[in-house]
C-alpha cells in the first residue's frame, strides 16, 4: 500500500532537499539538464505532503517515447520496464538509479513519472519543454507564490481532503482538480483538460 496522505506544515529544509535531489539526478543524467522544483513544497510557507516534486523539461521527443511499454494503472506501485528508443531507456535507467521507481506515463500521456516513497519521498516528472504540462506546472507554483490568499485556500483544501482520503492518493489528487483548474484558468493555463467539465 502507498504511504498515507499526510499534510505537514511547511518545512524550510524542502528547498535544500530539492537541491540535493537535483544534484544526484544531474550526476546520473550527465549534468546536461535543467531541473525545477514544482508543487506545494516549492511554495514557501505552504503546508504540503512532504514529497519533493521535480520537473525535468527535455527538448528531445525521443526521450518520451513509450511505445511498447506496459501501461501503468495510476495508484499502483509496480515498476514499469522501459522499452523502445535507446535514449528513452537510458534516461529512465539514469533516473531510476537514484532510487526512483519508473511508472511510465502513469495515466498522463506526454509525461514520464517516477516516485520514491518513505523518509526521502520525491517524484520526478519528465515532459517536453514546450508542452502544456511544463507550462502549467511552473505557472501553478508561480501563481501560489505570488497570491498568498490562493495559497491559503489551497492549504485548507488539502488539509480537509487529506482527512477524507488518507489512504487513497488517487482520490485525494482528483479531489483537488477543481481548485487547480480554477487557478490555472485565471493564471493563463493552457492544458487541454482545463476545458473539461
């Protein structure tokens, strides 16, 4: 079973945890990539699950080619074996060597997803630099840093949902979608899902 959903007060050590994760990933990847700290732990003062979310934006579409791979079921933890383009397989192996489990696109085509649970919980998301995913992930964190009232509303929502969905990460994540959609629509998000009702 996955770790329970627990929201904790902001930890000023989170930026340093991101920096350490980024340094290890860059060593494994060969240093030729830019990594961004995204998600709630990237917003000073915001309570969050103590999970460092890392975004790797890439230019080469071959790195994201998952044709031939098994499709993950979101919410499960079974590793996916990379297949296809050699550059893709090498990227997955480099990230996995930093103690991450690879989950393929994990329900979101165009994005590769990796996780590590436990005392050093972290997620890695890999997507094309000019994709809506990269745009909206960076935009959401930037918006919350610049709009403390929205950050406070988001924190209250997350604390309430964590109480309701403690043992169901997928339900917890899905229950935040209306708030995230509202913020992204106001902020200039471009994701195709923003038009869904």
